[in-house]
């Protein structure tokens, strides 16, 4: 059963590779704009679902000319930061001002990092139909099972100064990260403590994800 990481995140790829898991990578492009009045939970669950849908659609095109029936585990994930109010979502910064706005709310405070992981087990089968003279092959996609988990980790920051925020932004590191920081990078110096999974803050709760994959394999 092939495992596909449907994510362009190098951090998720590195985490899975660190435990010698065999997988391939498929980048998917989806609209990550939150809906009006959408709760953090609803938003992050919707993100992993539509990423999986995009991956399945892409997989069906890429495998259309393949000869063998095949089972796949598609792994999708989405990570956000959430302020103590439980409603304000810390996403990837649009610019420096946006990053500063988020950092100021995290400064000398505790926020949470949420990662939702979805494991989707699909089976691709080839059914030979009949054309007018030549047999044609139709690709069928069967959803075997779908499972989601949500992991939350508390992260506490030191008091942040304007100079600290400016210097960090200029490194370029925050630009593509939820909450505009990477705990595995320079922002580690901002963190006084964490409560929960460290790899969850990086972008994928590794132990929990591996357990979920193992559960899927055992059931099939």
C-alpha cells in the first residue's frame, strides 16, 4: 500500500523521512482562505478534506495509464496557530505588518498550535469496458476509509520587542509558516516552554500520525 504525502511542506517531508517511512510527495494547490465566521476547528478540518480531494483527483489522472490496480494511503495535514480566545486563527503572514500583529498577540503569552491530519485510504481499479471496436479502460476510485485526528500543543513566548520582530522577519524564515514562526528555526529563541507534541508545532504530530497509518494498514 503506497503512502502519498499530499503536501508541499518540506518540514512534513523531513519529519516522515526521519523515521525511514517510504512515501512519495504530491503537491496540491487549494484555496486556503477561511470562510466568514468559520471556527478554527471547522477551518482546519475543511482544509485537510479538500487537500485530500485534490490529491485523489490528481492521482486519478496520473494513474490513468497505469496497468495495475493499486491501494493508496493519502496523508494530508494543516497547521494553524490559535490565540487563547480559541477563535483567532494565526495563519501564514501576508506581509510584515500582518506578522507583527500576530506576534504582538503571542508576545509574553501562551497560544496553541493545532494540526489536523487526515489519512484517506483509496483503491484505484481498472475496469475494461467496450468501445465500438476496441475495449476501453475505465478508472474507478473507491474510498475505503477516512480518518482524522487533531493535535493541540501549547506554546509560550518571551516578551517580544520591535527589534526582535524586525530582525526575525528580515531572515525570511517566517513568511511561509503558520503564526509567522518556525519553532525548529530561529524562533526557538522566543519559546520559553511547550506543552504537548513538539513535532506538532513543526507541522506534523509524528507519533500520532504514524499510529494512524499503522491502524489503517492493520484494518486492510
